[in-house]
């Protein structure tokens, strides 16, 4: 109901701003096709980067799946996540089943889905922090800079404590005492058990620090290439990219898209991204045209391709299971 209300409000705003919308559509008719190809290429490379991230995590657990297959799973998973209410849960469950079908044990498949999402989420948050620092005292996140930087350093502090605990027995004993006291507290008794289960799942596979760095680089590359798609869309329409505020605008739009109110953040992403681009200096008609073009490349154009890929993978999996002969019906011959 909230999603329907937001879509209705977006339609009402579009009707009230129909003059600006008409100007944006006029700008779309004069776009540079060469830069549009660049934007599509950036979005395709972003999908490949996320597919490679999941493939790397699988290989760390001893399962090798081809890049092409992982790209197909990523495309289909994106279609589920962007089309259905609460689509992230549907996408994760479907991807889990696809990884199980390709030889990953349930624990490893769950670990891959968990870690791919965690790395991608932290990479997006880190880009938001970097973007707020680059923007300085301008834009809607000027008061977020130092708080965000402190929060971004929390995983590094936790990693440093983990390394210190491994190398020093007194540090490990002290951390255990602190954790025990936290677990005895009212809040800790509720928070500690889920955190312990999360740590156990993270430790299912233990890559080296260099391998973790490679995986995180792929997560960053996934977001940066989609941000490059947004920049290419601005240039395709003859605009000047607001480089200081580009990361902030892009990351805030991605955060808005992840809120499960409307499928794929329809209406929410368009409104928020347009507003932030205008705040960083783009004219309203150019910002609106950029957002429409960006959403066509990164959302509307991918959804039908993703659903077609989902149907192909789902049907081929069922057909393969139906064609499998019963083990009692097979007879080995010399």
C-alpha cells in the first residue's frame, strides 16, 4: 500500500511537472549515441564484475563455475530483485538454489550469497563516505562526512583486534572477558547470539587477506562501473558531469533503490537522484533526462533480459532433472 501510494505521488508530481518532463524528453531525442554505447558498456561491465565476485567466492570454497553462467545468474537475480516487492529476498533464495544446483554445498552457497551481499553493501557505503568527503561542505550529506568516516573504519578496527587476538594471548583473554560481559547485559543477550552465528558463517571459508582484498576490489568495481554509466548518460545528453557530487548522487540513489517499498525503487530512485543532481548543479530538465536515460540502461533495459535469463535457467534446470535416468535403470557395460 505504501509502495502504491508512492507511485501515485510520483505520477502526480510528473503531471504537475509535465512541462519539465517534456523538455527532458526533448533532450533525450538529441542524445549522443556513441556515449550511450559507453553507458551500456559500463553497465555490462558492472554485471560482469559482480558475477566475478560471486565466482571468486565460490572458487575460494572449492567450486568452479564459469563466468558466463555466473553472469546469467546475476542477470536473473537482478530481475527478481528489481521487479518483485521484497525482491532482494527472492533473489538471494533463487541464487542460493542455482549455486546448489551447480555443486556448491548448502553451507558454501549460503556463505557466497551472504558475503557477496556484505562486501557489496560495505563497498557502497564506503563510496558514499568518499563521495561526501569529495563534495566537502556542499550538498545534502555535508554533515555526514565525519560520522560516515568513523563508521567506515569500524571493520578495519575489528580486523585489527582480530589480528591482535590471534598473536597475543592476553589480548584474546581480555576480548573474551569483554564479550562475556556484553553477553550478560540485557541488550547483549539478544545481540550476541546472532552475531556469533554470523561470525561462524563468515568463517566457513577462510581466504587470505590478499584474496579478501581482491574480492572487495571486485565489489568496488561493480559500483564504480555503474557510476561510470551515470556519468556517461550525463555526457550523452550534452551536460557537464558534477564530479564532486557524482558519487554522492549515485550512492544515495542506490540506497534508495535498496529500500523495499516499491519494486526496483520505482519513483523513489527517479525523484531522489534528480533532486541530488540538481543540488550539485545540473539544470532540472537535464537532470531529469539523465535519470530517465540512466534508468533505461540500468533498470528498464535489464529487467526483461533478466527475466528471460531466469526462465531459461529455471526451465533448463527442471528439464535436466526430468531427463536424469533413475539409477536403477542404468547398467554399466565394459
